[in-house]
């Protein structure tokens, strides 16, 4: 996890929080799907690691309610990176 202060704009202080993992990556065709409720990029991970597929859906909605953004940068077979930007 990493937090960084971005350049001040319009009197606001934007902060970007980045979280990366060392998992199996997320194929491009599944990347939009993972923000949907009860969805996971690979259903076999549900059996192995558990989970409902609600975590990213809830996170994305909370970030949206704060008038902020969430972004996913991921590739198959490599780490995934989630970045969100908050304005304070």
C-alpha cells in the first residue's frame, strides 16, 4: 500500500492511494467485471480462498460517493494495482 499527495488543484489536496498484490493478475476481458457485485475474475479462487465478490463493488461505490475515482491496472500473470484518488 502506498499513499501520495498529488499536486494541489483548485485549493484541493488530492491524495492517491495505491494497493498492489502479487497474485495471478486479471485478464483484460475480466477487468470491468470485478467491480460488479458477486463477480470475481476467476471463480476457482472463490473455492480456494473464499469470498463473495462484494469487496471491490462496495469499495468502488464508497469511492464514488466521496466524488473520487478508482482505477485498476492489471495484466494476466502479473500483479494487480488498484489506485484511488481522493480530494480533500
